[in-house]
C-alpha cells in the first residue's frame, strides 16, 4: 500500500495537465489535415459507374451538406466531433460512424493488447536470456530469430501461418470470428493474428532487452551488489532487472499505440471486423466520415498511450523529473 502511495505521489500532475492541453490543438491539426486530404482525393462516396440523375445528386448533396462551401462543411464537422458525434456513414446505410467504431474498436483493442502482452512476456524473457549469455550459441540463436522476425513482414508470415496451422494442421481458424451461434473472440480465431502481429515486436523487444541487460550488468551498482556477497540470482532479480526494464517502459507506450493502430493488414488477412478493416473499406469507398472517425480514434490512442508511458517512466524512476 505504501509503495502504491509513493508511486501515486510521483505522478507529474502538472506535466500531465500540460500534455493534455497540448493534445487539443494537436487533435485539431490532425482533424484539419485529414479533412482537407479526404476532400482533395478524387471521387466521392456517391460516385459510381452508373451516373445518377441530376435531381438525385442534388438531393444527396443537400442531405449530407455537400452543397455547402468547404469551410462550412469543416466547421459543421468539427462541431459534431466536439459533441462526440462523428456523423453518419455514407456507405453503411442505417449506421452511424459511432456505431461502426463501437463495433470495430473492441476487436482492434483486444488484438493489440493481446499482441503486446505476448510480445512483452516473450521478448523480455528472450532478451534477458540472450543478455546473460552474451556471445554464446544461445545468444546468437535468439538474435538470429529476432533478425528474422524484424525482416519478414507480417503480410508474409500471416498467410504462411494460415497455410501451416489452419489449412494444414487444422488447429486454428483461417480467419473471421466464427459463425452463428459461436461468433466471438477465442483462442481458435485470435491465436494466429496475435502471433503474426507479435513476432516483429518480440524481435524488437528481445534486442532492446538484451542490450539493456548487458549494459546494466556492467554498471557500478551491480559490482557493488556482487561485492556485498549477494547471490547472482538476487543480483539479477533485485538490482539488474529493475534498471534494465526502464528502456522497455519507454518503448512499450509508443509500440502499443503502433500495434493497435497498425493492425490494418492483419485484420484484412484474417478477416477480423476491427477498426482497421473499417478504415481500409472507408478509404476505398470514399466514406469520408468513417475514415475521419478512425483517424481521430487512432490519433487519440497514440497521444494517450504515449502520455501513459511517460507517466509510468516518472513513477518507476525517481531520478526522472518533468518540469
């Protein structure tokens, strides 16, 4: 309890408030740039091979506000976003963007969270193993696998996993979230997407942890701990690991945001109806509001997760001070 209280006292509340205030103009800039880029792209949400009658086109433009000047459309959209309304979807009839995000975001968050959990556990363990056995066969083996994980893109490993473990062995689902009545996320349909997305992160984290543990084991406070006669296990667990984990904390926040917002390819490969799939479909169909809503959610996730990483760093390391 006292440890928790000390950690809470270390939270840089002033720095947190400033970061949140800075996030407001940052989000506004992101919305503005995305809005202008979407409007500048050729085509529109209601363009098709068959040209609509002029009267129908005018009615559609009036219904969705396309007949108004661009600046009026922009201010109207921003006003809706401030109130938490991302507007209607232009392609999914009867659904608002808020409803589509509510359907897809939990899947993307679950995929990203599970991916980072697996990556942190395996990557940290492999990095510690390699770092404590520097320049041995085990070290070279782990780093070789890590290089392969970094070098091979996920759009290659995903189909390979499907071919071997789904179509070949029949252990996991090829994709999707199942069929009625067994629709949902389970180990059967989530294992392959999580492993595919986690492989590059496992590789990066293991390399980062290896370098950190090697540097920490050569530091003065480790020499002091050994000079006091502590067992090697206690030296590693009580003195080396807490210091070696600090770079991992700095990496984990941005990496989590990257995984959660960069799972577009994986969601398409495995047929998962996450926010990434909606984003791709919206971009292809010029569904302006859906793409804008996804961009806003992704940007907010990146800002919040980066802030959480900075706060955790300050809580774990008393030497870190934010002015």
